[in-house]
C-alpha cells in the first residue's frame, strides 16, 4: 500500500481532520454567508458616510475596509500560501451555489458554459464594470457587483448539476485568477495512482469504497496539482490514495505547466492580471488620464458637442453620487473604459512580444512553450493585484491619520520578491526545453525585460505620478 497513506505526516493528518469534520466546515461556511450578507445588504440601505465618519463608528466605512482592505487582498494571498482553501472552506458564493444545486433541477451542464474563455471574459467584464460604478467606494455598487454575482451563482446552482459548484467551475469571475495563484501553493491533495488501482480489488481500509461528492467537479483519479482543487478535504483518504502533501512551490508551474498550457490562461495573465487589472488601478492616479480627458472635453466644447459632458447616467451604469460630489459624465465613464482597455492592449501586447522573443531563444517557436513560459509571470501578476487592492487599504488607513511610513518599503519588498520568484520560475521552465546555458540565459533576459515592463506600471502608480 502507498507509503503516503500508511505513514501519514502531520499535513496528511490535517487533511484527514478536515475530512472527518466536514460538518464543522459547512457550519463555518454558513457563518461566513451570514457575515457576507450583512456586509453587502445593510450598508446599501444606510446613508453614505460624511466627513466625520471613521472606520470604528461607521458601518459603511467598516464594510468597505473589510471587503477591499482586508478580505480580497488576503484572499489572493491565501491562494499562494494555502491553495484554494478559501474556495472550499470559506467562500459564501460557493456554499450558496452548492446549496442551491442540492435542491435544483439538476440539468446537464450545457456546452456553452464549458467554453474555456469564460475565466478571462468574466474577470475582464467584472473588473471594468466595477470601475464604472466605483465598487471600491460605494455600498450600492458592492451590492450590485458582488450581490449580483452571488445571485447568478445561485441561479446556476438551481439549474445545473446536483450538489455541485457549477458556477465556481466555469463562470466565477475570479476562478481563473484563483486557479493560477493556487499553482504556487506549497501543498496539494496528491493522488497515489498505485493505491487507487489497488483499491479496485481491496477496497478502502479493507471495506467497500464509499463514494464522495467533489463539488467543484474535479476528476479525482486524474487530479494533478492544486489549480482546480478547492481544498475542502472531502476526498482526503479516499480509496486510501489521496492525501494532503507538501510539494515545492515551483513544481506545478514547472512540471505541469506544459500540460496545463492554454491560450486563455495566457490571455488572463497578460491581458487580464497584467493589463485590465493594471488599467483599473492606474486610472485614478494617472496624469495621462486627466490630460486626455481635458483634451477630449476641450475638443467637444470647441465643436459644440456637449451631451457627452452631461451627468445624467444612472448610478448602476456610471458613478452618480451628487451628495458626495462624485458624478461621472458620459465622457468620464467612456474614458475609464477606454483607458483600461488601452492599458490592457499596450501592456499585454508588449509582454506577449517579449515572451515570444524568450520562447524563440529556446529553439523553434512553439506555442506550448510560450504558454508555459508565460506562467512564470504568475507571481508578479498576483503581487500586482495584491498591491493594487492594498492601495485601498492604505488610503482608508491614511484617512484615519495613521502613519504609513512603511508602505513604500513594503511595496518595494513585495515587488522584489515577486520579481525574483518569477525569474526563478522562468529559469526552471527553460530547463524543460534546453540544456544549453546560453540559450536559457538569453531566454531569461527576454523574460527579465518583461518583468521590467510590469515593474514600470507599478513605478508609475506608486512613485512616478505620485511625485509630480
């Protein structure tokens, strides 16, 4: 029998504990659901905070800080540190989708839903729309974006699958991002294929195999890596073949990256996390955005075209809060969309060209190799989104007059670690395709140029524009 199963270490024992205490985990999920519902529903019907409000005495500001200052940045960090434990143990949307599926119609999953581009498209639409309605600032926008996503998850659960998380598998706007970041996690549920085959004859613990429900629809026998696994612990010990196991954080990207490689992951990394997300964080700080808006506004006035300057768009289309002196004109909203898309096009294409150069240095151009090498950018892509979200954290703390002398050094440290991690991954990936030091070195230089392009975006946001 498998050595993994006969001599389990502490980590495997932790997985077994999760399997035995599934009821407790489900209870924790419902507590999170209650907190989540409270934080998105109650602030939406309360008056917006005035200038005297603080984090400790105003529910709206407190909810804003919890969602965008703590919740989302550290959910991203948890993917790298723990795998998708958030998805399997804490996510309210996944819990509600699975609950709805238990009592739903159980229809077969349609072909259109299985399209591989949904993670990229859903991430892009949600990110851009969130900026159009200022989701980081206003509770009604939070209810619309997060609450709307949760409602859609429940509808999909009611229609498709039986006790499954069909929404999470195919349509969740952050599923693709979580899948990428979880590839860096230092442990996963490993399947011992010999023990699995052994169970056909000898059962599980010498008894009949008890079926389990894998809610995120992972084919357990062929499960490799941590990108799709929700780390809920239900399968731990199944067929005496699955155990929570340590691994090198680089192993999934380096060893499985060529098998997992696909153009949609590449699009999500280059044009999503390193394009759309950067544009969404950039525009509020960008001097170029202000200059472009003034140019277009002047041109419109000079040509007697004034309707784009009207501020009559509804709040669910463009930001409209006159009492806060925060109202988007049609020009403002269009500029936000255009700026984000243009940023994505420029950064994504520049990175793609540099990665194509790196790929060519390793021999004849090959798209699988390109997609594999692109995965080396996952650490710097994840770090960038973390830094962008944490900017909200710091702005809320700054409004409370807290000293943030450490913020700049922290950002530099995070970027330095992410750059080194990405470069190391790229170096290891090149070894899969060439043993020649010069070839690998040239490819890594091209990859380093791509890292410099990414770094330029964060330099502009945190130091370049801020110093002017």
